[in-house]
């Protein structure tokens, strides 16, 4: 991951994409997803952007507005969150209520698009992109409830769903096959941090021109590589916890802690999965698994000090692997 010459999207969201000169990158992603040309007017204060690298497991989000006054909430989520579907609903509902002045009529409710880029197994499905919108159908005849001619003219939309928030979910984790279309080109970049050869999707040229690692100064590059190390550790923890949950799912659950793969493990184990606390050491009998995890991270060139902090193994033990 660290050998790629392009900057990961989640890092760019924190540090670069808020600049007007880089709007073309976000516009390209939104245009590809929504299937219509999107032009960003400005960035707004988003819900929870934290620059603190110690908060590496938290999400990063961005809020944009186009010339029509429509709002685009773009969010990257690196770690598992069981109630993420509900979180998406909360985020859009919060925007709807925040961006209408007290006393204004309901006709002034803003259109909200929620774009979610997730790096974990959200729900059960085989596609890489999912789209959700609100429609009303008759329970007897199955007909779609439509707007009246007056409403279409008043609100300048064609269908009822145009008035409601829309949701896009990109499940990009593990997508590294040959990209055959614009959506897959974006999914490949979002997952691997690299731009597919010959990519022509909207925004890809801007990525190649503006999101190169060699544009960073020394301190920025150091912080960025630390971020990559954290992502490697996080992904390894997710996969490790998933496997442990599958094997140990029938065991008695342990004290609550950070276990990103817990949901998958509990489901596959058909019982409460045990969870791992924040302490990196494992209980007696898990030593071999800690060594295997350390070996994986060592193969990925994660710093030895970081591996030691995560696994609880000493530097000498790690060097001997």
C-alpha cells in the first residue's frame, strides 16, 4: 500500500479535498455515482472531521453543496459499525433539520445525498455499489405515487423520490480486480490507493495530477505513512477477529473492547463471539496467533515498534520471526 504513488482518498478528504482547486476530484466521484454532472459550489462544516491521528479508527466525512443548494455528505468508514445503516439515517436527518431556518415552510427542505465508502462487510450483498431512495407504492394496486403537475412545477422535480434523501454505499474493501467501468475504476482507487491503468472515469485525471505522494513535504509524508501503517493494522485486526469469531464463536463472550470483526464472528459462530479489549496482549494459548499476526504486519513493512505495541510481543521476538 505504501508503495503506491497516489494518496489514499480518506487522507485526501482530511487534508486536501476541501480546497477549491481539488473540487474536481469529488465532483468526479459524485458524477460517476449519481449519473449526472455535479458541480460543487462550496464545502460546509461537516459533522465529525478529526485531524488527530490517534483517532485513526474513526470515520472521516465531508459536506459539500452544489449550485442547486443540494447537500452531499461523503463519508469514509474504515472500521466495523453494527448500526451503520441507522447512522446513515441519522446523518441525513440531522442535515435536513439543520439546514432549514426556523419558521420556514417545508418546501425549503434541502435535498441530501449520502455517499458512504465502507471498508468492512456492511450487510449481505455481492455488489460494490448500492443505491437507496424513497418511493411510495400502493399496497393493493402496486402503483407508484406521483407528484401532481403543480408540485412538479413548484418543486422543480419529476418524482417524489427527488424530494427525499438518497443513499449510496460503496463497498470497496478487497476490490482489486481489473476495472471495467467508471464505478469500478473509482472502487479500485478507493481500495488500493492506486489509479487503474488507462482510467477514464470523471475525476481520475485530477487524482493523478493532484494526489501524488511526491507533492508532499517531508513532515506530511511521514504523517501519511503512519496513517497507512494504521490502516494495515486495522484491516489485519478485522480479518483476525473475523476468523477468531468463527472458531471461538461458541465460547463465552469476554469483556467488551475493540473488535472490528466481532459482528462477522458472532454470526458465523452462531453464538456470542468473544471480544478483545484494548490491551494488545492475548490470553494464554493465543501466543501462536499473535506471532502469526506479527509476521503478517512484518511482511507489510509495518515498523517493529508498532507491531510490538499491537501484538504485545517484544522487539526481539518480532526480529526472530
